C-alpha cells in the first residue's frame, strides 16, 4: 500500500470513528447549518442573473390615498380606498396592465382596514368588521362581490389577527378572550369544504400572548408570533411552531424572533427573520436550523418559493435571487434608492410590486417586470 492510500484509509477510519462516537451521545435538539461558498460551488448555477425589463410607476392615488392589497391576477393589483367621512367604509379598485388606469370592483364595503387580507390567489378578501354586539369575519369574493360570514364573536372576544395559507385554501383567525387568555383559540376556515374548525390554545397561552398566526398549506402546521408578558428586554418576541392535533395546538419549536416576517416554504419548512436580521430556515423533519442570509431588513418569497426579494439593513437597495436549498443564488441588485416597506410577487412570479420610502422620504409604489 502506498503512502497516499494509507493516508486516505486512515482519514476514512477516523471519520467513521467520529461518526460512531457522535451517535452515542444522543439526539440533538437543534442543529444550526451555516451556508458556505464551498457548498454553493456544487449547486447548478446556470440560471442567468435577474434583469429588470421595465418599471411601471403606479398612479399617485395608489401611493397617497390607497391601500395596496396585492395581486388579483398575473397582470392586475387591487387596492382599497376610503369613501366619505365614515372611516370603516371602503371601495375596492383594480389596476390592470400597463398599470395606468383603474376601475371599481366593489363600490362600498364596511370593514376594519387593519384586517383586510387578500388571498394569495387574488380571488377572495378576508375582512373583519365590528358592531355593537361584537366582531365578525367575512370572506368577500372579488369575482361576484358575494360576502360569506364565517365567524361571529361576542364583545368578550376580539380577533387579534387573520391570515391566509399560501395556497389560499385556509383562512386562519386568532381569537383572544379578554377575561381569560387560556380560553383563546385558533380558528381555521376551509375554503374547499366551507367549514370551520376551532383549536384550543390553552397549553401555551399562559405566559406569552400570540399576536399573529400563519398556517401551512396542509392546515396542520401553524406559526405564531408570541409576545412575552414578562421580559426584561422590552419588545423581544419569539416565533412558535405548533401542530394541530385533534382540537388542540401542540408546541414543536420556539426561538427568539425579529417579530416581522415568516413564510412557509413547504408543509415542513419555513423561513423567519431573527431579531438580529439573520434569515433562518427551519425543517421540522430533522430539527435543522439553517442560516440563509444575514443583515436582512425585509424579504418576500415568490409564490413558487423559488425566488426571493430582500433588502439589507443600512441600504436602500432591493435584491432578487434564486432560493435553492439553503442558498440564495444569482443575487442581483434590481433597484436603488428606496427602503421597501412592502413587496409582493405577481402570480406568475415575473413581477414585483414594491412600496416604500425614497431618499427624499417620499412614498413610492411601482412594479418591476423581469426578463
């Protein structure tokens, strides 16, 4: 045996011994994986960098007085506008390609502007409204304007948050009991079966308060943003992964959280921003926590979860890259001179709707179309 072969076999034996000794130490509760340049070199990088084909400036009213809700198709966006002197009354308008003129789709609707959520497929609007007797939740069809009430609550209950699953099948709502937080619940409305199911939050609502909710596409996993009742570091929040079982939600994972954004990649994987601007991915199948990017201030995944738009702290630049595994490839700066407050991908993943503040502190709303 040559010296070279001896070295190879010796290294292999050492690796096997190391792996065997690691197995005897018991399972790890959390594995953090940090992406490296060496790993990226093994990934197919034939995808060309992103290039902006055209920029569409939205009409002034959409920036100054409108509330952009998102995409209703691959070439149109929807916004709400206040009507008259009554603050809870709105009208809905659709702005279509080439994003210069809009037309009204709903003349008047009564709702809470802070809880007006467009489904990712652009077909329905989840709305919350209040009355003397209590709150109610409705689903509004943008195709025919039909309203469907899905839940009603007494004055003792208030709706903390509503959100859609990425596939638009489920509308989740967080109902908080004012007198007893342990009686708070998570509601899940199924758009296919037109039925609701209620899950108790008793097991984990004793110490922290859930303030937002995001359910997975299969309706079995749920992400909560939790706010601590007693914490020396004011404002520190945590993200909590739960699993729906029977009529309860069981804890699976929790970690300190920037409190801004999270998104499901699949029914088992999600990404979230840490309090220090680190973008993490968590896989509940093996408990692996991976670092994707650092210094991120905001991000948005495309509908197919293959693209990511993001900005970094202390920069007024928007980047777009391809999300592959736990790496961001072919990342390119696509727009300079704005700090984005909201970004939304079109349904065909080829356009990016952006709202934000420019260097002159003026609000801007525009659409980037990519090659």
